[in-house]
């Protein structure tokens, strides 16, 4: 019968494994101070205060000493682990082996990159304790731009830039400034009718992912995992020296599990920590969706 010819149709099996849409690379790691490999359960961030010169009004007088503040903050390391199993009996039934093909390990690496970014994001606006265990350093109100019922406008970006200038924490002081944005922020900026022609060229480069991603003194970094409370997103602008990242152990394994019928196990363990070095080097920007 003509209708039975469909029984002879075949299906082409995929010979590759494709991953779901996700952030794969770390976006924020390149924008902070890398403290390298950390030994122990934490690392200190040492700060010196400022001093001013006194007038010298007495010739050959006694030396008068001044004081300079020495403060220490503690970045706490956090441990992470993930294991992905694949039963040995499943492998002959698959055209593609995600273990030997590296697909499972690649997924763990991308998960690691996103975790590092989340730690850095939390350190930007979070509380960091001093080494004395008593002082809790929080981001002050003067370093926060309130939502004010407005979106991610050029005015807020300019306000953030002026805060860094007032703090002597901008490029004039040798600092490298970064700012994060998500799709909502990008949409608002591109729709801003107050942008000049120069602004428009810069924001188009940011949207197109060009190398020249600087605008208004900031290097712009796309980051979709901002905190959202009701309709308010929280973004940050910061100096590269203002946040420190420490890495402990990082280890990936592909092993046979004899206690689990010799299945394949792909795993990754790692330890990371981050801390804010100076409140005057971070600005929080809240905006509506």
C-alpha cells in the first residue's frame, strides 16, 4: 500500500552535542584585581590611610610624628563542587560520548566562570569584615545612586562618573573604571533621545560587541545576572583595584567509579573568594526595568 512507504523513512541522528544558551566566559574576572592562588581559608586586603604635610614653623625643632591608619580586610574563601555521572551502559547507545568528547567538562567550566562572576558581584555591594572581626565595612549611602523611579539613564552614568572624580578614584588617579549593564539598561540607553552623535557611536559599538567598549570613561561589561527586587535592578560601577579576587584549588577529574558499577564521573572542585578593597571605589546604581 502507498501509505505504508512511511515505514521505510529514516531519521538522521545528530553527531554533535549542543549546549543551551548560557553565559560561558567570565565577564567580571578581567575587571578586578587578581590575587592569584590563595593558601588558607581567606586572604587579607591591606589598606593605608592618607596623611597631610604639616607646616614647619620651628627651625631645628624636635621631630613631631604623625599617625597613618593601617587597616586590614578579610576576603573569605568559599568551596564549590559538582559531579556529573554517565552510566557505562548508556555510552554504547549514544552516537556522541559527552564524557570523552569533553562536553560535560566544558559545562562545568562555564558553571565555574558564572560562579566566579556571582562572587565578584556579591563583593561589589556586600559587607566585608575587617581582620579584627569587629568592624563591618558596608557601602555607604553616598556611593549609591537610588532608583528614583527611573531607568538606567545617561544622567545616572554621569552621576556615577562624578562620584569617582570627587573621590579621586578615576583615570586621573590611575584607576581603570568599569560598569556593568544588562539588556534593560542597553535598551534604555539606545532609546535615550539626549545622546549626542558621539554617544550614539560609542553605544552602538557596545551593542555590537566591538573592542572599543568604552563610553563616558567606563569600560562596559554585559552582565545579565544582576539582582532584581520587584522592578529594581542593581548595577555597579567600580575601579579595577577596588575589588580583589582570590583563587584556591581548582581541579577537574574524569574517573571511573568502581562503587557505582564503573560509571564515568566528570567532576570539578574549586575555591574562590572576593572582597571590596575600598568603598570609595565602588558605586551602586539602582534602576527600574
